[in-house]
């Protein structure tokens, strides 16, 4: 699916980036379109996965000492990188997942609400044990200078989506699957959705169970390697 963002889409995104708590009515007044227009453009962008969520952005510095962020690089079996990245995405503490070039294949950003001594344990038990990961290395983020999901956007920007199961372009309205409260996957058709559910049944259920049991928590700001997402989120339920 190759969909162009129009001027109204952009105006809505920009307005919500300033304050995600605004109502559709307030956004409409600000950008001079009707409330139903805002609503329909917003639903379209949500349906396409361009807007993943609108949530308050947590200033991690304000809760420093309670939340620690680390960057974990993993060397993996190249044939398993995508599968490993998907598994890492399902760990609630994992915020961003990237496939990278160079000495390491997968890079993740993790935020944990635990003391320093638990980092080692977390990396060892939750990450290093994943099948196909050969070695891991991590750095603790000492201070966040800038952490922005914002990108410079212009009217006419194209949004291209690939199916999370077959990886083909999504040509029609995407079918989506919400996993826990963490993230969504998008599919080209119902059969890919069903096959994905079957393949990752255990992990999907585990993610759902974790979502129910842990609150408050940092929600993932997920960037998938093959997708161009536009996210306005950071945390929820505080
Ligand atoms: Zn598909």
C-alpha cells in the first residue's frame, strides 16, 4: 500500500505532536477543518499504522534512578535475524528494535525500572538466551540528550507498508493485530493474519499476559526495519 499523506493529515500530526491530549474538536478548530474531518483522517492514519498511538511522552530524566535505559547489540545467526528481532520486540522492556549492519546484527533499546545490578541479569536471561543469538554487548545510557520520534515530514510523503507475515506490499486496507498493549502487526490479508497468529501463538499469549500483569510500564516505541512508521508515543498508564 502506497498512500500519500495530505495537508490535513500533516496538520493533524503536527498538532498532536505538540499536545497529544487534544480532542478532535480542538485539533479541528486549530487547523480549521471540521471535527468529523479530523476524525476520519485520524482513523485512516491509525488504520494504516502511520499513527500508532497518541500518548503522553515520559521524560525519563524525571524518573531517573528508577528507569535505566541500555542499548544492547547482538551478534546473531544472519538467517535468524528477523525472527530474533521479532522475538525481541515481544519483550515488554524492549523499546526499539533495529536490524543493523556491521559487527552486530540486531540493536535494541531497553528501559527497565530496576536498579543497576539487575541489568546484567536482564541481558543474560532475557536476551542472550534467545535461540540464534551468538553474543551480546550492552551500554548503559548515562544521560539522554535527545530522544525524539519526530521526523521532518512534508505533504506528499509516501507511506509504504509490508505484510508482517509474507513481507509483500500491502495493497489494500491492512489487517492489524494488536499484541498485548505493546504493538501492532500489519498484514496484507486475513490468511496472513491467521498464519502469523498460529506461528507466534505462544509469544502472543505471553505478551498479552505480561501486558495484563505489569503496570505501570514503559511502552515500546517500535521501529520495524522494513516499515516506515510514524509514531507519537512513549508510555502509558502512569
Ligand atoms: Zn501477507
